[in-house]
C-alpha cells in the first residue's frame, strides 16, 4: 500500500499501515498513552511489539477532525514470528505443506529476505489482530483513567476496551492498488469466466474465498438442472408420471454435487494450508460474562458461568420465543391464503385482465413480508443468543444458525408445504413457488448490494469535499481513505450469504417435480449474485479480517439435510399425482407402500453415494497421512523411549 500522507515522512513512523484502531472521542490521555505503550512494548514486557502512530500529527489535529484514529503495522520479523506462533501453514520447497517456523524459513517456497509477499496482506492483518487480541492484563487492576473498567491477570485488553466503549472499532485497511487489480480480474468486466479464487483468498482470506468458491461451484452445478428442467416446463407440464425421471435425477444430483464439493474444497484448503492447520485454543467471546474464577484447562482467570443457567435460559425463554415466532409465521401464512382466496374469487366474478394480474399480488406481498419477518427475527435471534451467554464463539454461532435456520425454513416453505399436501393445488404451488423465488432474489439484490452501494457513493462524495475544504495544501490520501472506510458498514460474516444459497437450494430441490424452471431462475440470479457480492466486499463494506477455514462448516450439514428432506417431498408429490393414483384405483395402501419403498430406496442410494465418494481425493489423503507420520517420528525423536538397563 502506498502511503502518501505528509505526516508519514518521518523516519520513526514510516511503516505501512495495515490496521486502524478508533478510540472514543472522550478517551483520556493517560489511557491513550498506556494503550500505546502496551502495543509497542516488547513481547517479554507484555507488549505486542507492533508499530503504532496516530493518523494525524499535532499540527494536523488543529485543522482536521477524527483525532482518535490510530494506525497499526508491524515489522517483517514480527509478522514472521507471529505466523509461527499462529501455526500458519506454507508450501515448502519439496512441495509439501508444513507449519511455518522462523528457524526453517529458507525451506519454504518463495521465501526471501527481500520478498515482502511471502505472507499475504490478509495474513499480515490477521496476525496483527491476533497480537492485539492477545495483549493481556498483567498487574493492572483497571484501565488507567477508568476505575470502573476492572482488569484481572490474563484478561484480553482489546476485548475489555471494546466492551467498555473506549475502543469503537478495529478494522483492516484496504490496499487500493491490490484491490484495483483484484476488481479488474473479478467483476468489473462482465464475462463468463471463473473467479480468481486464489486472489480472493490472498486479499480477503480463506473463509470469504470458500464462500465465493461455493457460490461459483453451486451455480455451475445448477446448469444441468436448468437445462433439463426447461423442456419439462415447456412440453410435459401436466404429465407428472414423466417427472419421476427428472425428480430422481434431482435427488441424485443434490447428493453428488455436495460430495464433489467436499473434494474440491479439500483441494483448495490443502493448497492454502488451512486443511492441515492446527486449531487454536478458543478464547471466550468478548460478550461472555460471569463470576471471576480459574479456568481448569488454561489456569487463567476468566469469567465462569454455570451451564445450568444457560440451559434454563435456552429452554425457558429462547425455545418458547422461537415457538411463538413460528406460530406467528403460520398465522401470517393463513392471512396470505385468505388474500389468495379473495383474489381468486374476484377474478372468477369479473374475469378481466387486471384481475388476472391481481392473482399474483398476494404472493408478491407475502414474499415481501417473509423477507421483513426474516430480517426482524434475525435481530431477535442475535439478541437471544447473546443473552444466553455462550462462552465460545463457535457455540454462539451454532445456536444462532439453528434458531435462524428453523425459522427461515418454516417461514419460507410452510406455505408451499400447505399448498402441496393440504390444499393439493399444483397450479397454485407453481405460482407461489415462482413468485417467492423471484421476489426474494430481487429484494436480496437490492437490500444487500445496490442500496448500500448508492448510500456509500453519496458518503464518499461528502468525505471528499470535506477533506478538500479542510486542508487543500496537504496530500491527505491516507486520511481520506481511513475516514471513508471507518464509516463503511461492517461485514458480519458469510452467514447471510450462505443462508440465501440454502433457501435457494430449498426452492430448487424441494419441489423440483412441480416447478422445473426454478433452477434456471437460480442460475440467472447467481450470475448477478457473484458480481453484486464482489462489489459489496470491495466497495460497500469495510474490509473484514481474514479467518482461516478448512471447509464451509455447519452449512455443509444444512445443505445435506435439505437434500434428504427433498427426497421425501418429491416422492410424496409424485405419489399424489393423478397419473400415479390412476395406477392404483382400488387400493391406496399399495400406493402409499410403494411411495415409501421408493423413498427409502432413494435415501439408501443417497447414503451409498455419499459413502462411495471420498471426502478427500486420494493424493490429498496420502499427503495428510505422510504429514501425520512425520509428526509422530519427530515426536519420537524429541522424547526418545528410555532404554532398559
């Protein structure tokens, strides 16, 4: 990143800024000085040994705003030692993947004392974040200047400062030159080509790269479904017995693509080093609170909270609240069916063109209401999950995902199940499915990317005018960049992005035999989704800190569960079709038994396919086994067995 602000010309502070730390406006000077000393002090003195300076010097503070912004960087040796401490995995000269160590740094591919690109910028920023989060209280009993902000040995200083409101935010800076190159190869030139996943990983980290990799893979995997579904939609609309072939292909397809994705994911994450990266010991969440005690595992002082209290909160408050929300969702669904009945009766009475258009209005309104309810429930679910006081971030995320998935599944699909299995109106089912799918896709595109981008562009113009008016004789490129980025929205993770794909997968797979065109609409949406999500990451939101990931986590299980449910729904829909019922005019019991048998056979086929397709390619399995063998051999040499006399 090129730094052009005049204040950086001094030798003392001419480092490359990687991270911005924003303090509250009224933070006391003694607190600032104490924090600065802890950040720049050596490791043996309890510091982070990072580089630190204010964005503005004392002369610029007299004319410019935003005086509590600070830049954080690190020397090359600090970053390399941090990479070793965190267990980052890099490729060696013999093409194997090993945890980086500073002592053996010359054994790693592309390492050179003059090469500053050995660690990606995302990795450097992640290391700085790790060092800041691992600044821990030693002898301090409180944050200097704030007696009410208590400290105890081992407490993370940054997390305490954030929860006390003394630190507003910490975020990584964009590298404008690297970002421009990434944009040119990613989304600015519309073309049907693969995304630069490795470059995305180098700039944003593995978690976001895996999302875009999965989005691209899922879109390509949808193309066969779209191509096959199109003629079914055009030529054999009412012949439900012919849909057996299409539905069977759908069910096999949904299993195969998820298993093949695991293999592709293993290939990528092995190449990136995260597949063999050892998991770090998970620290308590910033919002976790309780009575101060001793962690029996680490021996450190930290808040302790009884598990039974958390369980009481979950089962006595959270669970009833979720059930109440589900009931309300079903109540809104019944209002939607009343609106459908009203629109249908109006059309039957008049039969005019405008009443035929009116038939789609209830579905459109219901689709909008579903999106609003999903977003409102998301805020409530986040509040409840935080109130449950989970110690670990992983536990918090799992409980949040479970709450949101259950509600979103019922809210989005309950009406379709009701139409299919209670009303048994296939025409209304097709109409509702198409309306819900298309409306939700349009709303997501507007709310997630277009509207935030428009607001961000307006803010960018305002910041540019303000900087030019404040001090025209200073090259304030960095100042402008920092002020602009600090006002950007914060990227809250890949949760909403995966949720959108999960619901889309449900629309495509659950009722494929009724509306084969769903896959085609999903493909069209995803082609624009790639570009809108890329725009959102690059120009609308703050750059997020990278997070190492070896897979897409709990979302893999969520997609697999959806594919199992789709087997049951498609078999039931085919069994309900008039053509299939005509084959069993006398005994409906035989029909039910055959449908159940077919459903069990397809489920068995799914599980056989899942078992037959290895999660990792053979060459990856061999490399992982080799690494494990070498680790055991090294352990034996480090702790040789005592010879018997």
